[in-house]
C-alpha cells in the first residue's frame, strides 16, 4: 500500500483540497450552532480561501514545470536572466495564490494596489493554465497522428520549448487586453421589452438594471460613484440592483457605498441578494445600510409600482433571496417564491428580481404567469476561457430571452467584475430597460 509520503505532490494537493472541503461540510453541519457568528463567518471564508489554494496548487506545479523546469537543462539555465525569470514566475504564482486572502485582510474604501496586482495575476493564471493545457493537448495529438510519440529528437525538444513560450506570450497579450477592456466605463445597453398586462399609462417606463458590482478588494468608491453618475444621467423611473453588490462586511466598506445615496429614482430603488452577499455572512447589516440610503431590499417580498399618471394602474415588482442561502443554510433566508409573490395578482403584470438564471428557470416552472425576470450572476463569463463554463452552467447566459408567449428573461453581464479586474469576451453593462405596454 502506497503511503502518503510516496504520493506525487499533485496527489497530495488533491488530498489536501479534499480535507479542506470535508472540513467545510463538517463545520457547516456540526459547528454552526457552537461557534459565535463572527468566528463562524471568518472560518467559512478562510476555508474557502484554503480550498481554492489547494486546488490551484496542482495548476501551479504544472506552470512551474512548463515555464521553468523545462529550461533547466538548456544553456541559458545558468544565466542571470533565467534567475530573474524564475523569480518572476515564483512571484506571479505567489500573487495569484494570495488573491483569495485579500478578502480577509485588504478591503477598504478604495482598492489596494496589492489586491489589484494579486487578482490580475489570478486572471493571467487562469488564461495561462488554459493555453498550457490546450497547446499540450495539440502537441500530444500531433505526436499521435504523426506516429512519433516514442521518438525524441531536436524537433521534439524545440516544440516542447515553444509551447510554454507561446502560452506566456498569448497570456500577456490577453491580460493587457482584458485589463484595458475592464478599465472602461460600463456600456449603456438600451433594451425594449414588451410586458404583458402592463397598463398603457406605464408604457415607456424606464428601469435601470445593475448587477454584480462586487464592492471589495478591486472595486471601490470611485468606480461606484462613476456608475451612479451614469445611472442618474439616464433618469430612470426605477433602479434595481439584482445581487452581488458586495464581497465584504458592511462596516468595513461603508464609505465606499455612500454614492448609492445619490440614486433618486422617483418610483424607488430596489435590491435583492446575490450569492456573494451570503458569502459575507453579513446580510442583515447590509439590509440596514441600504435602507439608510433609501434603497429597499426585497427579501422574498414585493411592492406595487403605481403609474405616475394613474394610481389605480400598477404592476407587481417582486424579489427573491439568492438560492445560495439555502446551500449555506443561512438562517431566515432562502428563495421563497410563494412568499415573494404573495398578493401579486395574475391580473397585473409581474416583474421578478432573481440573481441567478437558474432561479429564474425555477420561478417560471412554478409560476409561468411571471412576465419579466431580471437576473445577473453570469458576468457573461467575464474572462476567457471561463465564458464557456458560465454558458454551460446557466439556463440563460446573457441578454434577452423569450420564454413561452408572454414571458421574458433578461440576464445582465454585470456592471463591474468579480475580483479579477479583467474582461475578455464580455463587457460590463448598465442596462436601460424600456417597458412596453402591449
């Protein structure tokens, strides 16, 4: 029987990831009632950071072997430049691994440079892993098809050296492009959506949709103030924020949230939770903070939005808690569509705010009379190559979808970004939705 010491280091990392994951399950199941709230919150976030790092360790070993070990037998291995390269690769990997810990120690009104550098390295790390794997697969396929898998010659050595060089060059180019793309203000996307049973007096009602701002290590007050200015310039009747506003505790980041107090939509500003609000374990304090800025959380509840022209004309605006609350067993929270739509008559139009597209799908299965659902969560994949995974995992990916005869779902690609200050294959968006009466 093979002992733990005899296992390859990748296998040891996998075992470590399994142990951390098991500890997360145990702590949620058996320690939840024995630990005070603050300790439980820190333990959960620390476990998540450790779990991500143990998983990344396997990829980091592959990166090191591909970009450093491969060249140790070359003539340049003893040069000063190669020593600098080894240091650069080590620092790159160290920064990428440290990114998950910035949520614990480096959150303030504005992002720290270290946090921006760490998350940039994390984004580049993901891209680099993808290209190393893809080019490696192409190389193996070529060897197999050419019938030269067992031969080792100069050509093979050159191709082996070319693979990491090409992967690094592609990563650098795409990282720069991604950083430049994410540094631009969100685009304003105007969408007209017909809403069945919307009163004619509410035709052309303007709703501005925000989602996935992710105030935290890499998004701060300056960017939020820019978003608020752009929203105010659109002069919406209603503003809605469909989750993942934050990645930090309310008291730590309160100064960064202050620009939200300038939102003054005449028919109100509304908020529903996303999965990241529950990762902060501070939802109650966030609700109170948002209320102080005249933003109304819809905690499995609804409001009647009346027409400015006729008080008797209205539609039902409802919001549900994010489905992650159920997974985390977050006390007092969880998606409850029946409660959220209580009092919403099918004689009036129903608009639902639900952070995740999967929640939108579940809602329509239970209540097909919902006319419009506004969601976020996917970020449009945010960066290549994560786009493909986000597309496959969500029933609605990004943009406008028609479901049945009278129902639409709109999924925002996000107003900012999560952690990694990059966007590849997606663009941050403020959505201006014009509701049309049939």
